C-alpha cells in the first residue's frame, strides 16, 4: 500500500500530466491503477476526479457507480453554473454474476444529476457492453421494467449518498 506521501506525489504528478497533455483517459487509467493499490478509496482520488468532471463533453459516456452496478449514460449538456449534468441513460450493468447482466436503458428518462457523482467511462470498459446492446427498434410503449430499474438504482444511490455511505 502506498503511503500518503507517495499517493500525494503520484496524484500531483498525474495532475501535472493532465494539464500538460490533456489526455483524460490516460490520466484516469493511472488514477484507477493507483486506486487499486489502495485498500480504500482516498479523498485525494475523489478531488482529482471532481477536477476532471468539470471537463465533460457533449456525447461523452459517463458512469454512475454504486455497489455492483454501473449506470452508463451519454452527456447531453453540462450545467456548469449549477454543477449538474444532463445525461441520457444507455445501460445499467450488473456485475454480480460471472458474466455482467446488461439492461438497455435507452428508452428510460433523462437525468439531471450532480456532476461530481459521475466519472468518465473508459473506452475499453464500455465498448464490449455497447456491442451487446441490440439495435434500437421503435416501440409502441415504454419499457416499464427498465424505467423501474433505473428509478430503483437512482433511489438507492441517492439514499446511500445522503446517509454518507461509500459510493
């Protein structure tokens, strides 16, 4: 495990690289590797992610992680003045089984959610899941099961964040 000094040094180095190169995916990959080295996520990691979050772009895919589930969504607009992100859900991935279970969320409601709760999704993490989604076909009615799963996920996530639980 890294000492606090080592972690601070690594994170400051990564921040400097971010401002020099601007390659967010590389920086995030390095941060995620550092996070794996630590037994518990660190406040420094969250602060760095918050800095990166302010640079979300329209069309970028983000992840909202809670427990063994990740909600992947596409950025529609970032409302900088209110620190909110308008996203369109794409899929909810449940990692409790050996093969992740994917629920198509493309017909679910858009979300306006605090920007600091999202993280950028890595290309390598999302591509395999996107390939598993079936082509979208017009539906006569909304998929209520997907809408209910989205509502349940958001409710549980929000409750955990209000109770101060680890997200």
